[in-house]
C-alpha cells in the first residue's frame, strides 16, 4: 500500500522521545492515529478532520499529534512507557458524508519499548 | 456508548467450508456498518459496508445484510479458501462531535486449512 506511507516500520526504544510519520497520497481531508495492541482491535487515538483535532481522552499526554498539512500526520511520543508497545496505524478518509466514511490504513509502525 | 460485539474469537475451518461470523451492534440512530479484514503485518482493509436496513454488502464472496431489527451484520461466505485466513473486524461508524469515529469489534481470527 503506497497510498499511505508510514515511517519507520519498526522502532525499538528505551525511555526516549520519538516521532512517527505518516503521509497520505489520496487527497483525503481527515487523518487518524490508531493504536493496536497485540490480539486487540485498533483503537482511535486522534482524529484530524479538516485540521480540527479530536482526541480520545484516555490517551496519555505524552502522545502529541501534529498535522503540518492536509497530507501529513505526525505522532510525537515523549518518554515512552512499556505499555506503549503496539502497532501504530495511520489512516485517512474523505469526510464528505460522515455516515459513509471509509478508512484507508497504512502498514503501521511497530513500536517495541524495552 | 456505541459498541460492536463479535461472539467468535477464533474460527478454524477447512477449505470449502461455510463461514459465519456473528456481529451485533448497539448504537443510537442509524450507523454505517463495516467489515474489515486484516492480514498479518498489514493494516485493516475494508471488505464492504452497508448503511441502510436490509442493505447487503458483498465482496470477494463474502456478504452480510444490515438487519436493524436484530441489530446484526453477520459475515458469511459459502466456501472459504486458505487465502481467507486473516482477522475479521466488524465495525460501525459513530458520529461524535461532528466527526465519524470507527468503532471495531474484538475481531475474529479465521484459520482455513487445506
């Protein structure tokens, strides 16, 4: 899937700061970060809809999203915790009709925290 | 809040067997319902969706019918193949604060043996 690219693919960290990057080439106006822990479904962390941020209030404050333009999305993580080990998916959609929204997902960044 | 329930956590079948994965939802209003499939190492990808009562979605031999009366959207396939082995997620689109949020069920891991 080259329509949504994420980097890096794999990340191994101690208690460090790092940023995940995502770029979509679909011309969509909404972008998302999802977290998927092992054997669990993806869970929404953040949503940018027409540059307006909507956050899942259960996400720890050490996760900070940034949307520099409509095609790019970043996720800054400060002082990662072992519970942050998961796959982080970027997704995008075209919000013409809220009820018919279809999400396209990237390949994900697998984060392993030591 | 809105939710999706998949009763089968794992399903093991042989090729050409009939598949049913049960999905029930709880939501206010009229959500759009989806089936996503996730292969190892990849992000979820849309199989199909339905947004009206009695509407049937279908793709690659899989199908499901939106049933508002029983609040269900069960996935069926008449004859599975080994290549269908994956995790299947039922999901609904929930309108929150003017933006749609995709809520996933817990997922069903399908293993098809030859």
